[in-house]
């Protein structure tokens, strides 16, 4: 189990590096793998972190529907954990995404 925890941390760090390098597909793969492992071990806090990171990559790629889905999942899990900090982060990102969609709709895009 300790090795799996280290793997989750490493995958998250790797995803962040890929994201900074603009290697978004590789970042998504790293975050999705971290999320899978977190789900397997029922590590809800790690899952919340992975979903937030995944949502941010989707946001950078303008894949807004996928970003919203990731942030909504983050919020739902945070509420279950009664984790106000993570829930607030997810709500903030979701609000940002929805504001962007409204703006695009008004522009006719």
C-alpha cells in the first residue's frame, strides 16, 4: 500500500511537470492513472487532488465540458469528506468554467 501511495504522489508530480511543459496529453494520462489508483485504494483525498489537477489541464486545453465534469466530481467527493477547502477550490473552478461558457455563448461561439 505504501508503494501505491508513493506512485500516486509521483504520478501527480509527473502530471504537473507535463502540464508546465505543455505536454497536456501526457499530463492527462498521468492524472487519470493517479485517479484510477486512488479509486482502487479508496483514497478520497488523493482522488480529489487528482480530479482538480485533471480539471485544470482540461481547462487549459479549453475542453470545458470535461473540466466541469472533473470539478463537479471533486466537489461531490469533497462534500462527502466534509472537506471545505477542496470543495471551495472545486466550486471556484466550476464557477470560472461556467462563466467562460456563458461568455462564449453570448459571443455566438
